[in-house]
C-alpha cells in the first residue's frame, strides 16, 4: 500500500467535501434573502441523506460486481454496510475505505446540484425524500456504468459505458453533470414555475459576493474532484490539475467576453457562472486533452452555456439557478468535445478527430451522453411525479411569497433591527 497515494486521496476527498459548502454559498448568494437558508439546507440535507444510503448499499451498488455481468448495476449485498472494506488489503495501492469516502462525496454533490432548479418553492421534506429516491434509482446505476472498472482477469465485471463501449469520462461529466443537469430539467417541469416568474423579486441575488466566494471555493474543491480521480499522486493527477485550472479560467473569460459583446458590461454573476461552466466541461475531458484543448473546451463552454441559460425563458421552464444551462449543457459539451480534442499525449492516451483519431471516439461519447440523458430524465420525471402525488412538492403559495425560510425552517438569514437608532445614541450590544 502506497502511503503517498493514500495521502493524496485523503486530501482530495477533503477537497471534494469542500464542494458542499462551496455549492451552498454559490447557490445561496444567487437566491433572494428569504430563500437563502432553505437553499443551503437543501445542499447539506441532500448530501447527508446520500451519505447514509452510500454506507448502507450505495457503494456496493456502484462498485460491486455487476449483476448478471450486464454492466447495469452492482451487487448491492456485496459491500452492504461497508464492513467488508475495513480490513487492509496489502495488494491495493490505497485503502478501500478512503476510496469509498472519496466517491461518497461524488454521489452527494451530484444530488445537491439538482437543488438549484427547485429554489424557493419545494417542500423541504419532499426534497429530502426525492434526494434519497433519486440517488438510489438514478445516480447509483449511472455511476456504475461510468466508474466501475472490470478486473483484468475478468472476475469482476464493471459498468457498460466504461468497459463496454469504452467512453472517456475521467471524473464524471456524464454521471455527475449531465445526470444532475437533465434531472434538474425534469424536476423543474414537474414542480412548475415560481410565483411571479420570471420577474419575481425572489430571483434577485441577495449577495453577489457570496456567489463569487462560492465559485472560488468550487474551483479549489474541483482540483480534488478531477485530479483525485487519477487515484494516484503522479503525472496523471498533475496533468489533470493543470487542465482543470486552465479550463475554469477560460470558461470565465468566455462568458464575460460574450456579456461584454452583447450587453456592454461583464457581470460578477457571469464571471462566477463562466468559471463553473468551464470546470463542468473539463471534468470528463481533463485526462484526455492537452492545455490547448482545455482552453478550447473551457472557452466554448463559457460562451455556449451563457447563451443556453436564456432557453428557460424561451421554453418557459423555471430552472431557478441555471442548473440546466450550466451543468447539463456544460457536461454535454465537455463529453462530446473529447471526440475532437483528445490526444494520446494525455493520460487517457486516445486521439480524437483533430489528432488523427477519426470519428469513432466522438460516436462513442455521443452514445454515453444519449444513454444518461434518456435514463435520468425519464426516471427523474417518474420520481418527481410520485413524490408530488404522495407528499406533495410545492409549498403553500402564501408561504412562497413570504419566503420559504420562515415557512420551512422558522428562521431568517438576516435579522434587521426594526427600531431606528438615532445618530449619536449609544450602540446596543
């Protein structure tokens, strides 16, 4: 067992864990002041539900031997409760326990991303129920398809996307971003629009500085997300780290350049969103491209995702925090562009169209994208409908207008002293 690799994955796991409060800050700053606590609670609450399910059967469903050898779902009883992974395996480069913790946060953050589409209008209890069902029925199978590797001797069969068609997804463009993005679309359609959408006062960000801080922490945490997926402290992790840094910056520049061209100014929300769009797009491609490819993918994602967020107004669906425009569209861009920009000089060691590899890789990537899109959208729609008809999805319209923080949590984020204090009077403790 390599202590250097183990130390790096422990650190990477902590960085991925940091994505949770980072996302809560990023989302929380973008909603109205009477929605921020609920938005942040949805992030923390959803991840917590997933973490418990992961320990009970989730890890086994993703990384257990594929049932029937079909590559569709792992054996949920193989690592039930995770007790089987605690003894040290001297043949393994890192402990199974740290790998399980690392992947736990992948499952949690994927579910939390969806919450941005339901900001301010979904019952908190309904969200917690939805998060548990969705992670079980949607995330676990898709993660098995994408992340579970077959053993060299054939004794363990992994997921069909990774081992069957051999699509490239280094850190989760399909399993995390396309999966959560299209789920956000299905949930927003079932949930319906916010009161007064699209001109409600609730859509005004309560704190742009919080959005920027959240985006910066997401950038830092993303290094653990992507470079940690190398599972070693070596050259692959270094290349991925570099590509992640470059693509995030290119995404930010692409978004604000388009804003400047179209509207004559570059916004802080646009900068934060462009940074995240670039990070989303490089996630599947970070081990497949060189730095020039990372710049291209990040910049393209920044521009296209900026344009994509306008679709919700044209199509009439209320994706409150643009999960569809950033995560779904960015995930598709990054996954497909591997087919163009992949180079065998990168850790994945495959060539795309621009490096003499032809169209085959692009076709394989498109199959992976289509499979996750269809599966996740259909199952999410069904889950949302079931929750709607059992416990209900929407909060009371009056509570929605008053602000969901008081209705759901009996708390306010910002306490304002209603009694005016005269100038020159002593301040009160």
